[in-house]
C-alpha cells in the first residue's frame, strides 16, 4: 500500500476514508488479496479474560492524549515485535495467547502492507484504530493500573582485572540448575550427591565461591554499578578501547530478591516519599562498607551473557527484540501476550522528583520481570544511562492501563478455546 499523505483540509473526511481503507485492507490480508470476498473473511477476536481484572470497552476518543501521541513511534516498535511473533517463547503465556497471537499476526500483516518506511503519525494512528479495539483493564479492588520504571545501566569496565577494575560480572555457572532459564521462577540450585541444594547466595559469591571457573565476562570499576545492573537485568559496559559490551540477564541463583530500598525506609535512613534509585546509590556511595553490607542483605544474584548488538541498541527484552525507550514495557507474562499494544495514561515525575507530568504513550509489551505481577502492572523502559536511571527510579505511580485487542484473526484461531 503506498504511503499516504494526510492533508489538513477536510480532516474528518480523510479520517473516515483512511479508516475505511485500512479496514478493508485488514479484511483482505487473510487471503493476500485486496478483496475480502475471495475467501472466508477473518473472524472477530473476542476480548481475553484476564485473571484478577475486568475489561471495559472504551472509545479511542476517551483516551487522554491518544490523538497527540506519536503513533508512528509506537508503530515502529510494534513492527519490532512483529518480527519476533513467530518465535517459540520458553515461558508459559496466558490461556488466551493462541487467539491473541493469531490476531497480532493478522495486524502485523496489515502493518507490513503499509510499506517499508515509517508512516506518518496520522496514518499510524488510523492503523491502530482499524486493527485494534481498546479495553481498559481494571484490576480487582482498584480503579487503575500501577507503573514503575527501568533502564539499562551504563558502566565502565575492562576485559581483564586490574586495581581499578576488580568487580567481576559472571556468566551463568555450569552447575546452576534452573527450571525456567529465562525467568526468576521455578526450582533453582545445584546438585550435590544427587540432591538439589540451594545455590550460593550473594555473600558467598562475592567471597569467591565462583572464582577460578572462568566465568568472568568483564570486570567493572564500581560494585554499585553491578548491583544496579543485576536489578535492571541488563547493562552496557564501556571498555578502555572505546568498545561497548552489551550484557543481558541469563539466570539467577534462586534466592529471594530483597529490595534494599525497603530496608532503608524501615530503618529510617530514607523517607518513603523520597525513595528512588538515586537515593539508594547515594547511600551506598557515601559509606562504601555500609553499602556493601546492605547489598549482601539481598541474597539474590543475577548472571549475564554478552550480546552481539550495536552499542546504541536498546536492552534486549524477553520477547527477543531490543527495547525502545518510552515505547517498550514489561508486563506479567502469565496474563499478557508479547507484542500487545497498551496505552498508558499517567501523571509521572519525568523531569524532577515531586513533579507530575502527563505521560500518554502507546507502548508495546516486549518484556517481563519477576516483580511485574498483576493484570494492570507494567514497567516502563526509559533507555540507558544515569539520566534514564534517575527518571526510572522515580516512577511508582498509578495510571490507566488500556489494552488494544486485535479486531480480526483467522476463523479457526479466533474461535479457539482460550
């Protein structure tokens, strides 16, 4: 389909014509023909049943900021998910995954028919409106969803240990047994005399339990950077020769994650309303020995793998695609399908602590996390570096969570039991 230019004159007529054209295109895509009469038309996809929430249909016009958002940016991120849609996911998804996946595949085919270039934002918006129906996800006992933020840590490192670079980043050990290698869940440990026993905790690993096994990927300068890299699950390490090493989550030791921010609040060191990742870092850097002791109270320990990605690529999400700052979110993989668009309506402290600025973005579900639990719970990816980290660390806020459900899919897939 040729790229359309949407003139400012007669916007309503253009909007109706564009929506009609995209709707007809969506119907015709199932047969590869522009005519839906050539074969059985696609069937309507019903809204999924999501445990712990009810779904309420809503008009696009009722979504605050929908018409002002950069839909073209969301479209580009959606296409990234389309490229991964056919891959088998190692994690168990929701019961509605087969139906939603078929609908997403149908929408992806429609997106590709728009051509290789990024469409203008008005056309991208019409694409989403023609191919998806919005449903507010209202969690039981609450009116809104809840958002946090995450980012990709940037750190200095070296390929070999020196006096300045002495903090090892470990690859996943060969003796680590994980039932689910891509998620912090399921039995984890090591086998001793045929029995699965708990794996080494953070303190034991920092004291040298894994030394001498050749597991060191790189050596960092700052142990606080490693700690935050483990919390975020990804990082980019700048080496002395200018190269950038991309790291991504590759398993954990099976011990429970204890938020050190909670400890600082409980001990009266940081007020609850001032808690952020910046405050945690400041506490650790002000007293390195106390910071080390605080980190060791969290027994969980994350292992990494190196990725062959361009230095400026986003962190790798669980869907297997690089994340896009301000457009990718992590969701509860048990309840949502990767590639699903979600419109976020929230007031967030984006520029500074204590502010409340509108965040109205169409996001794409491309990642997950052990702390991301619930039907309207999401983690917003803000990019890489200290500034992104400061912004992400301030986010613990409620907001509207609107799931865009595909309109159409193959008849057999749309009628499948969820």
